[in-house]
C-alpha cells in the first residue's frame, strides 16, 4: 500500500512538472482575427502566441499547414499550403504563400512550433473563409426604393422610414454549409427563419461610399431548415442617407437612399449548390414600424405597425411591393476586415427622479454612447414613450441640451398594447448619461430601463492602477471616452450634430489608445479611409471618411495618416498600412511642399495649438496672427518630424532613393527653422510659448548646445507662470508629458497629471465628469463647442501612463513588442503602479512599489520575446532577483550599472526584482 501511494505521488509530481514545463501554442489569428469569415486577401497573414511557465522560451522554427478540410489538417496534409520548416522566431503576421485561394471557400490551418526547449504543444486549430473575390462572383442585384414616402421628410432634419425586404425559398436537401454575403447600406439587420443573424449592430462599418463600402459574411448553416425558408432584411439610413438633407450641400456629402445586396450560397452534402440572391423576386415594404432613423435626431418606432412573423416563412406579403433595381454605389465593394460594432456592456440606471407630472429624469451614473432599452412595459395601444438624451443637467434638474446644437436626440416608442413590451433603437445611438422620459404608462422603475454601451468589438488589452486615485479615475474616464467614440471609425464626440472622424484628435492619441484596446484593425481601416479621401492633387482632408468636405491643407491634422501608420507598425508589427499607402503619403508630402513650403518654412496652418486654456471661442476661431503659438512654427516643426517618418517608411518599402531626398529636405528645414524662429537672447522659439519650445525640442530640431536652456523656458512657463498646471492646447499636449519626463522632470509631469484644479484632467473628475471633456473648462464653456465625451485633450497622457509610469514600451528596432523595454519613471508621490498590456506576443506585466529606500518590481515577459530592463539602484550589488544575486538569476544577462540604474537583459518569463535605492 505504501509503495502504491508513493508511485501515485510520483506520477502526480511528474504530470504536474510536465504541465508546468509545457510550451503551448495559442491564440491563432488570421489577419489578426480569430477564425474570420469572408476575407478577400489573397495572401492572408497568420499569427500565434506561445505560452509557458518556464523562463527563456524562444521559438526556433515554425511550420504552417493550410488544408481544404479538417480531416486533412488532422493528418498534416497541407494540400493548400505547407510552409515547410521555417527557421525563424517570428510568430506575427506571417504571409500565406500557397496555392491561389478560391472564392467562397473555407480553409483550415494550424502551426507546428519548435522552441529552444523542444516542440510546443499545439492544442488549437483554426479556420478562415474567403469571400467573393471578384465582381463576377456576385450574382445578386442591388435592390431598394429610391424615393421618399409621403410621411418622410427630405429636409434639414431628414426623416426616412426603414426598408423591409424579404424572400422565401425552398430547401429539400441536407445542407453541408450555408453562407450569406451582405452589403446593406447605410445599415442592415438580417434575419433567416425569424432569427437575427449575427450579434453585430450598426453594420456595416461606415466608409466614403463613393470610394468603397463593406460587405459582411455570416455562416448560416444552422439556420437553413428543410422545406420553406425565409430570408429578410431591414435597411436603415446610417451615414449613407445622411442626417442633414439638402443642407450645406457644399459641405455635407450624401450618398443616396438605402439599398441591399445579398447573396446566400448553400452547399449540399451531395456536392450540389444553390444560390439565393437579391433581385426583383423579393418583396418590399417601407411603411413599417421604424418611421425614421437619424443618427443625430433619433429613431421612432411604432409597434402598432409591426409585421407579425414577417421574417418567417409563410408570412402573407401579397400586399408588399416589388423592390426597384437600383444603381450600385460608385465605390468598390470589399470585405470588412475590422471588428464589427456590438453591444459590449449593459449599464443599469442608478436613479429616477420625477420633475413634473409626466416627466422623469433617469441617471445612468455614467456618460457613454449607445442606447436605452425599454423593458417590462405595459400600456395602452398607441401610447407613446418619448426618450430624450443629454450628458448633463441644468441646475433646475432639466436636461442640458444647448451643447447638442441642432441634434434632436429623441427616440419615440409607440406601444402595441400587449403585455411586457420591450424595445431599443436599431439604427441610431446616443451619447448620454441622463434621459428624459415622458409619456410613460404608470410609474417608471429602474428595471424598466437598461443602457447598452455600443462600440467596436475590440478586446480591452490594458489594465492600469496606481496609488493615486485621481490618476486612476482619469484612466477609467479615458476608457469610457475612447470606447464611446469608436463607431467603425474614431469619431470626435457621440452626442451633438457632428460625430465626425477628425484626424487631428488621433494624431498621437491613437498610440495611447492602443494600450487600452486592440485597435489595430480599426485604425488600419481608417488609414484606408484617409487614403481614399485624398484628392487627385494630393490634398488630405481634416475629416475622413470625407462625410464633410473639409480640405484646409493643414499639416497637423493630416499628419495622422503618417503618425498612426508608424504606430501600427511599432505597436502591432503591421507594416501593411505603410506599404499600402506609401505612395499616397509621398503624394501628400510633395503636395504640401510644392504649395506651401517657402524658403523651407511651411506657411500654412489652420488650427494652431487648438484649445489652449483658458478657452475662448474668440481665440479658438481667430486668425493665425492672433494665435498664442505661431502657426508657421507648428506646421514647419510637424512637417520636419513627418519627414523623419517618411525616411523610415522609404527604407521599409525599398524606396531607397526617397530616403536621401527626405533627409535633404529635413536638413534644410531644420536650418531654416532655427534661423527663423529661434531667439538666442531668450533661448526660446518664436514668442516663447510652451508649445513653441516643446516641438523643436522633442522633434530634434533644437541643437544640443541649447536644449537645456530651451527646456528651462518650458519649465518656468509651467511652474511659475501656470502654477504647475497645463497651459498647452491640442498640439503641445501631444508631447507634454513625455517631454517633461525625458528632461528629468517626472515630478512636474506627475503634478500636471494629478492636479484637481483648473485646468487639469482631475478638474474634470472633481466636477463630476465620467469621461474626458472637449475643453478644460467643460463645466462652464460656451455650449457651441463643449462636448463632455471627447478624447482629443488626452494628448500623450495614456502613452505616459504605460511607457513612463509602468515602463512598458516596444523596442523600435524589433517592433510589435518582440523586444521590450521595461523602464519605469518614479514620481516621488507615487507609491505603486500595477499595469498589464496584452501585446501581440502575449501578456506583459509591470507591478512595482517603492518607499524611500527600496524598490520592488514584478514583471512578466511573454514567451518568444526578450526585454531590456532598467532598475533604479545604488549599485549592481543592490539588486536581487527572486532573492538571488543577478549573477545567479536564470534568464538574466548583460548586467551593467549606468547612471543610477542597473540595466540588464532578460529572456521571457516572470521575474521578481528588489533593489536598494538609498
């Protein structure tokens, strides 16, 4: 018995040891998506991660196998592609190089990995399917109804009822696979046999429909039944039938009436196929329950006009009309690669207040973008519940709506008179914390309402917590603001009559956002939007997609095209936006040089250092000559910096001749900039604003010999003149926190970040904000420009949180966090930071705490990566790892002491450092 127990214990020990020692292949991705359907890339890219409890795990080789069936994949039959054994440590965005992929086909794949510790355990297999790869693959016809009805209004406040379309078909054979391809413009919801297909909302993602538009692919195998089937769709307006009709047509682009293209392909087990397409055999009704849907003004739904069971087979549609064959949009139809928009979270209201006989105010407790769902509603047929939305309240308890401009932001639900009715809008969203409810039958209760947070289905990749409650609250508010303003594109605000994808808001902001959200596909899509918005001459607009015609030939707003492409490469290792759009970037750079570069100074700027506190609309909209910081200085500095990115892009894309040309331009501009703007008497640039000094300092224009003196002007401006408060606008704030930290002023940067008096992020928190305001004085500003859910003023704050406070950043010599730099900055008043980031290679952690003498730091470095680590310490002998001297620490190499820090290299794994700082 004792021997049996001993063997059992030994067996368990061996099993546990083997499990701990395993290296596992996980998170297989195709084009950075899990099992994507309907891709139209002929050379899709594959990625995976390795996971292990061991240190020092490095991939030695990989072998990708792509098969035409699951059975073939199980036997390692790569009849589509077998990469063979590739001796490479890369596991990110490996391009397919097999047989030409066929349209409307499902493929199965896996990867076999050998590491320096042996073969990795490949638990996962994956699949992807191709979409309709060329125009001839589409057999469907565009259908719709290209006119308004008597109850519609084609005016400034446009009203257009939804289009309801349906078709029935027979299916008598066993189904192997059924796939539907759909482009419903502006937005669609699709049903088969009464079931809504997919959990996406507000689909497809918006584009400039004159240039391109998306189709979505859905696997509907489980929905097809034997006998009669019904396929049905509802079309909403979205940005296609724009929110303001026949109004400022010189500015606002309109694309036409909603229209549908749908193709259902059914493969049977006997090898035959059947295709159901949109054509005039469908039936149409435009007099249904959705009476109007307008992104600015809201949605009205009349439940008394519902078509009972209309999405099921057997519905009597004899009185419905035949749809029109309508003209296809002029743009190119492409598969949507980015994540769809979804309902991502439910928010329960915290309070309901009655403010008059029939008027109630609901407080959701959080400002967000989405909608309010009504539920458990009982009332008379024809009763109307009206919902009006706002971000804040007036002092009398009524909604504050002055900052919404002419957006009506009102939903109306007309009851059908049955028990327990529920409803939410289908084709609109609102930015709100408060809801005014009128016409409610009876007394509303909290459980009659649910808020739905709606944004792109992006994974939250970051976590961040410190010992400072203000810093933490700002991070939380930033998360809510960013999520609220992802709507298939990054928009500026979700509440007023704007909601536009302004380029200037994200020039640097996208980098900070990329620590919180996996936004790689969203922003790669946006780079395509910008490229498609470029004019034949080379101009890039301030808004893209170009729903508004704003081509101001600014430098700082279109800079997003280049800065974001650069960060997508750094953060995710995705070079495709650079490769794909290099020609367009070069065209814009040359266009601006030829038109506005005079004596090597860029002479055109529109926005200046937008929204410098104290904010004033008179100042904001003033001409360049009255701006605080010279617009020519801003434009020239930015153009210089962009040329450094273009040199990098030229090298990456093999355009070697361009490298020298851009370097020559940049050198000439640097010399002219210094001559034009630098005042040697003051050791300052232009009129000595913080932004005027910060840009040349941070961009590398300022000579080394005067950097410290120039920085001293910045310090004095902030510390003395601004009493340790932010005094930069949109442009300066993009580099402020990192600039202060790089020049040894982490405590001043921390003071700016943690202030609670005006102007500061903490001032927003102290005054009840649950997101980030558009203006520093959002509680008192002119309502004409005063969004309370805006992220442009975050500047480089979130980058500073992660790269400086947590100390997590990618090494730009080996991008995508293949090589990592771990180098935290330690403000005196901060006692700890706990942060994590899910990089493309795996989870990175940085958890540190300190007192006046010691520093303790636990870090996690993902398998198949390595890191350079900087530890504050008195000397080499004052650092331990897991209680051991560094010389005895597994995975630690190249240890040296440099300027108050121990610098070392670590392989992948978990480490526990402790150092004596004093």
